[in-house]
């Protein structure tokens, strides 16, 4: 299996297809396997890179190393290993923290940024009740963030649960370092980041509400938001056709 060493940790990654690179960064309920809809769609024209964040699935790591700067470095380590100078970054939920930090700290290596159902580490003034209670529900709490339509499809619910089960060491307590005060993104930094940014929100997302993410758009130099109907916190999984179309439209003008 392909690995790259990043700050002393072996990070698992996969690469499929050829062309301009897209790096997909998963959320706390997923791992590299969760992006199957996106790989199938984009690999004919793009090089699609997925990976397991450190501590997820095939990338075990000590708790002390689970920080946003390390997540950022892991992405760049994979890009360096694959000799990719610049890539489109797509970050889902927790993965948005990683992707936004890449764009802020090294914008010359980011062709475009997509933040899916995530503020990317930007503090929200009034966190939702569902977000505040998420940690107490464990892994099942993530599954419960999906839309009503998704829950009506037992195959989709089971598939998500099966992929999530690959995260054998998952615990919200292990992710506490991701919310360190020193790693929070101040909105004042966003205006100077000229990376074109698409924010995608699920209309029924109970964690990061569409109106909360909409309020972030003016903070960016170049950003817009799209809200996906019949989707909760995981539009890439719940409504992949719509999600892929939005990504395609966003990145096609910025491919190398």
C-alpha cells in the first residue's frame, strides 16, 4: 500500500487518473474510501488523490500529533511525494480545516479551494446544538447528521457505517487538539487569501447551518456558497451528482 512519511507518521494515500490534481480531504466520519463517487467521476480527466488523515483507518498516529498544522503538512507531503506542485483542494468537514490551512499558509500551491459543510477552523459565534452534542454521541453521532431522504435509503446508511468502521481508533477525544486556540483561523486572514473558494452546504446540515456558512462568504477575497437540497452534513455522499457538478464548475477555470 502507498504511504508517505510526514513529520514522523506514515500517511496512507491513493492516486487515480491523470491530469490536474485534486486532493480530497475527508471528515471525521470518513477516510479515503468515502470519496468513491468523486474518484469515479473525476479520474478520467484529473489526478485524484485521497488519503487517510493521521489517526484514521490506515494512518495510525499518536494523539499528540493530531493538530491542524500536521494535517496541513500531511497534504503537502503527499503532493511533494507525487511531484505535484499545485492542486485543487476539496475539504469535507474536518478535512476543510486541513484544506483551508493549506490555502492560507501556502496559497501558491492551491489552484482552488472547496469547503464542504465546514467553516474550516473559523470560529462560529453561535455553534449549533447538534455540534455541541456531537462528541457525546460518538461515531453514530456523525451518521445522524444526514438528511431525511438519506435515512430513507438503508443501503446508503449501511454503506456509510461500513466505511466509517475502518476508523478503528476513532474517538472525538483524540481530536481535541484540532480545536487548539492557536490554530483557529481569524477572519482577518481570509481577505488576503486570493484562492478562489467554493463553500458547499447541505440544506439539512445540523452541525454547520447553511446560514452560518453563508455569513462567512463576505470574509473571503473570492468566495461563493451553494446549498444542496436533500443533503445533510455529507452532500458528497448523499447527493454526489450535484456535488460533483458543483466541483467541476468551480475547478474547470483554474486547472493548470
